[in-house]
């Protein structure tokens, strides 16, 4: 079929791709034993890491939602790409030239997503060049007035969209892009006389995804005759979704993961000011309120870990998953924003803080007026989110009067009742009694009443305490059964370290050695592919290419696993992927070989025991002098000798 990428090129892309680097653009991975890494799954919301990556095999699997595969499958799912688009993306990153079944791919046939990104790259370069034009003097003055020099503009790739209707669209047309593509990218709009530039006469900030690719723009009004909104962003497009994007995240993500901290500000210039002041974990939303999708992104980068027993963060462990610091304004809008964050996610809220500039200055204004140190001091003065919400509620009433204190109790008791960590709830009830100057028992009673009312309105809150926060790991058999557990552990050792189990006797096992159908299917796939002997073939070929060593074994193992995945059904492929990335009970490199060989040898002995038992049972059905008896007895002796030799080898 025309357009299909050649299989050998796909294999080259897989081999050249470091899967941990691809995944790290979306998930903070941490070591999880020898040759294994784990983090929070990007495909379902979780608080306990169940997403595992095996770099030397090039595979990943989530034991929470069951998704898994290689780097190609990861990009397909996380960026909603087709198989071809994902391969093309990885080929570009690794510098591999792709060939297609009927010749090289033409310039008009690249994946749709890549063409959208290519347009944004051209647009970004155009805007940056335009910032130095005479017309852009107003833009340069705007930056200078806010304390941003030429170096700052270059650091954040700030640009200028010149006035005129078709400056960018004509450029994109000259580069081979069609009008409908330009509109689809959000760079132009449809008018009565055709398409026209979306951004005109504005200061431009590029908005990038986690990989650093520009996917949209934010534009600030500069000219008095501009009747549009003060800030104009890229509309929703196939690659830009404002609820899933944070400005500055491409610059901050490494520091967020390293420092376990993220500072959330309200605008593009605030992000710039924070980074220039040394707060290199600052990000901002893009024309929308901070929401659930943003929580998920930040949690994955922080490597947020909640208490799996209670489903919420421990009251004594506010730093378990790092800190999230909001720089809200100290006005009513800031309080509403804090309440939204309070309501998004309880385990997220317990590690969230608020830093308020009392005079109402935003981070950019604060840096301009008082310098970098003042901005750093603002972040360091943060208060817990719960405290901020309660105290800002009390600030609206007169606590010097009895009526005001009662009103304050009625307004703040539901907030305290909404804290699902019981120990933390009681502590804030006691603090509230001090802020109100009321008896603690009266406050605790009001909180209890508010809590019961909330549960009547929302039955889900009944499950908020003591409910598991995480889906149970996907298993294909009864893990309480030691035989099933042995089958799984042996197959994990085989697919992860086939070179360690050579000579274990696995290739002589038949499918009946497995009690679990899924594991039997994996065994059958391995046997159908030539068994462990086929791995040795891969190893010999690889060693002939690059020489004997750990890298040859790694490549051979990855190739062997990929051949197993491609040869089986979709279900078998998923089980093999799960087995390939599962953490092994033994992670000491010096003991790993003995563990792998031992657990596979135990499975082989177990299979022999089953066969021996079956033969002994059959002997009673045959006459002593019959041919059937003699054949069964000879086979029994052979198996007994085999079992004895396996025991002696240990």
C-alpha cells in the first residue's frame, strides 16, 4: 500500500529512541529498581505511581489503567497521533530518514499534526524577526517599561505581529501551506474576502507544549485603534487546548521536577518576571481558569504521591508531593480563584499554598517597583491554601460584634467541613475557634453539622475517607495463588532478561504447565517464535554488528520482545508488555541473574511435578504388562531423572 513506512525503518526508529526521554517530557520518572523507572500515569488520574518504564526494553505499562506499549504507542496516545505520525515525529528527533513502500514521501504528505507545528515554527520565527522592525518600537517600549531587555525577550522568544491583514498568511502560503491549513492552525481567520492574520499589531508570546514545540500564541494589544480584547490567544485547535496548557512549562518542567515546587502566576509577563528573579518554577494558565487538567499536569511533574490508605494527603506530610504556590491577588477575584483550587482535588489542595501581595501588585509590577528580592520574598511568605480561604472569608465580616462572629462561623464552617483529612479538619476547626474568639466545642459542632449537610447533598463524600485513591493493578490471574504468582514471576524474568535463563529448561515446557490462560498464551507465543533459542539468534546477530557486551544484550532483548509483541494477538501483546515492565522482586544487579534463573527453574520443576503426578495417576489405569504401561513408565523415569538433574544443578 502506498505511503506505508518500511518495517526496517520503523525498527531503526524504535532502536534509536530512548523511551525514557520521550516519556520524561510528560511524566516525571524516578528510579524503581534495577533497569526500571516509574511515575504518575498520564492517561488516567492517579495519586500513587503505577506507570512503569523499562528503558532497556523500550517499553512502558501502567498497572492502574492497563495501557502499555513502546515509544510509538506512547506518542500515539498522549498526543493523539496516528501510527505514521508518531513514527515520523520520532524519526525527526533521532535524525533517521524514513523510506516508504512506494518511494520517498512527498512534501505535501506529512502528518497533519506535524504540519500544524511546522506552521507555528515559521510563525514564531516571523514574529521574532518583526520585533526588531521600526514598527515594533511600541512593542519594545512596552517590554522596557516592564523591566524586560533584549536578552529577556530572546529568552522567552517574544515577537511582534505587524499590522496588516496578510503578512503571515502570505508567508505561510509561500511555504506551501493551504488556506484551510492556516485557519486550522489558528493563525488566520476567515473573512468576506478570504483569510486574514489573526494577530495584527500585537506583542506575541509563543505557547509551547511539554516537548518544547510551539502550539499556539498569546497576543497583547498595543495600539489605541485596536478594538480587540487586551489579550488574544490562539483558539482551540487540534494541537492547542487551553485547559491542558500552562505557559512557561517547557522552561520550568525540569526545575519543577527537581525542586518539587511549582509557582502559578496569572500572566505571561508575570512568568517572565518570576523566572528573571530566580523563581524558575513559575507557570501561568493561558486565558482560562486553573482547572482539573492543569492539576493532572502538575501532579505528574511533581511526582505527587498521596496516602494510598486514606485517598488523601497526610496532614503531617504536606511536602510528600512537593508544593504548589499560587500568587493570587488579595482581592475577591483572588479568593474565588483559591476556592476553585480548593475544590479541584483534596490531595492537591493539602500541598497548595497562596502568596498574596497585599497592595495588589502582580509579580511583574512587584519586580519593577521593588526588585527581584521582593518577588522572592512574596513566594516565601506563602500560607496554606486552607488557611487563606478561611481567613479571606472571615475578612469580609466584622469579628468585633457577636453577629459578625456568628456570621463568620456559618460562612467558614462549611469550608472546614470540606477538608477531607479528618486530622487536618479538626486542627483547622481549633484554629478557627481562635480566629473567631469562640469556644472550640461550638466550632467543632458547627463543622460537624456542615459536614453532615454536605454528605446529604453529595453522597460521594461518604467515600472520601478511607477509600483507595488508586485503581488496583491489572492482573490476569489470582495473585493469591502461589502457582499463578510463580507463573507470572517466571515470565517476567524471561521477557526482561532472556539471557539470564538460558539452560533453565523453559523451552521444554508445554502449555499445560500454565494454569492461567493469558500466561499460557504468552508461553505459546514464545515457543512459536522459536523459544529462548530465538533470543540467542538475535544476540549473535547483534554481537556480530557491535561486539559482545551489555549493549548487545540490551538490543537483542528489545528486538526479541518486539518480535513477540508483533507475533501475538493484541491481548497477548498487552500481557507481554505488562510482564516486560513489571518491577522484579530482586533488584540487586549482582543477584538478578540468579533470581531470574531460579524462578524459571522453579516453574520448570513445577511443570515436571505436574507431569509426573499425571503419569503416576495414569499407571493405575493400565495393565502391568501392557505397552501403554511400559511407555508411561519409561516416560515417568525420564521425567524423574530430569527433575533430579534440575535439583542437582542448583
